[in-house]
C-alpha cells in the first residue's frame, strides 16, 4: 500500500442516501400504495485508519443499511461511499479481501463441519498461502482460546464459542477494517470480556480499524474512541463517549451539602429540578441540563437560599444515555 493510501480515510461517505420503495394495502378496496422510506439520509462521515468507532442508534435508525452500503451489499440511491479506498459495489471482490465482517445474527461458518474445516475453507476462499493461513489460524485459536472447540461441529458450539469463531473467521485474512454488528449480543460477562480484550489487542498490534454497532455500553467504553449516533438515517452525534450525554439531553446532577437543615430547594432556574433531599434537607441533589442553565447559575440560586458547605457534580450515566438512544420512540 502506498503512503497516499495509508493517509486516506478507511471509510469515506459523502452525502450518502439510500431509499427503499415499499407497498402497503389500505382503504376499502385494499389498493396498493407506494411509499418511499429513506433509511439513510444524506449522511457524511470519514473514519481514519486505526480508529475504533461505535455506530449506534435505535432500531430502524439506518445502521445496517449503512453497513450494507459500506460492504457493497447495497447500492446507494445517491451520494458516494468509499471503503478502503474502493468503490464497494463495483470492487466488491477486492474489498472482501481487505475487510472482515461479523454479523451477530448471521453465520459465515459451515454448521455441520468441525470448526477447523470452516477455517480451512475460508483460507482457501481468500487464497491465503498455506503457511500464512496456518500461522494465523494458530494465532487466532490461541488468542481467542478456541483450542478445545476446533473438532466440534459449529452447530454444537455455545453462543460464546461461536461468536469467537465468527470473529476468528472474519479476521483470518488479516483485514484492515473489521465491521462488527452486535458482536457481544447474548454473551456472558466473561465471553464479552475476552472478545473485547482480543479486539483491543488486534487494533493495537496490527492497527486494525474497528467499526461496530452495539447496544452494550461496555463495548463502546472498552473499545471505541469515537461514537457516531444515527437517527432517522441522519448523523446526530459524532464525537467522544463523554460528550455524548450532553448531546442527547442527559442531565448532570449538582449535589449540595448545606450547613443546616433546609426545606426542599424548588423554585430553581429553568432547566433544573430537585431530584432528592436527604438528612432533613442538608444534602440535596439537583438535576440540570446544560442547554438551559449552568452549574454556576444553579449554585448561585442555591446560595441565595442556604449556606453551601460542599458540592459535587455527577456526570450523566452513559449506560443510561445509550439505553435512551436505543429506546427512543421511532
Ligand atoms: N430491504 C428493505 N426494504 C424496505 N425497507 C427497508 C429495507 N431494509 C431496511 N428498511 C427500512 O429502513 C430503515 C432502516 O433500517 P436498518 O435495518 O438500516 O436499521 P437499523 O438501525 O440497522 O435497525 P436494527 O437495529 O433494528 O437492525 C427501517 O425503517 C427499515 O424498516
């Protein structure tokens, strides 16, 4: 790969739109109506090589449709998409040798064959040199602790074992970019932890770029340095995990310890609300949203009413933020 290619974003989408035409029957005569659904709506973003990005949003927000266009399964309606510097649909074969894809719900393994045979078949499909394939298989089996399962038919693997096998299968040809759709869904705590550790190491040691969709806050926290939030096909947030709370309107909490018992602090500035009052009102928790007021303004309002001895600020619970994004009514 030349130096220019190395500096190019590994994913570059510009004004990307995908629409679907659906038909529904309605009215007395059950006439067919034609509707257009815009699953991805003029979306633009770039992802740099070596980064790890969480792509999140409610059900139906447009995540899978974006991934399908990135991998060449779906043709965009308008706009452009480049993955690894290639046009995914036109250069799908070449792209397949440069990316790995894991869809939690769909398998790329052969169910009735022992696991090691799936790896051999995939190595042949990718035309890997037998020595290289052997070395890489051993490495993955070792790192993902799959030694005991190599002779087991895939259909007999537990969910955790199968997910590790899926990840190994997607990484066998050492792709530059790995796209994972819900990689830890349904896994127990230990399996999740193992998988995350493996993906982190893969990224650090090989510079592999990771793009993942997930409902699991832990995946984002442990793996991603950037979060993209999609809603109704549009990008509504692009930034760090910590900045996410403020954007989706999650509230921070000012906790004040007061010098004497104090009646409930109501009548607060707009955007602030009393959450709880303890110890006869000596500790009160006040939620506020950054869009309407500031911690300083809130503190000033409290100081007018009581003597403040100590204070702290609780940041939004990111797990709650992610849950709210997924639960938003569509
Ligand atoms: N083949 C299709 N035909 C018609 N509509 C579709 C098709 N694929 C997706 N859609 C619609 O496009 C919108 C986006 O769907 P998409 O599957 O991309 O969302 P998602 O964010 O991946 O959701 P989930 O988390 O549930 O997988 C939805 O309204 C969906 O119903």
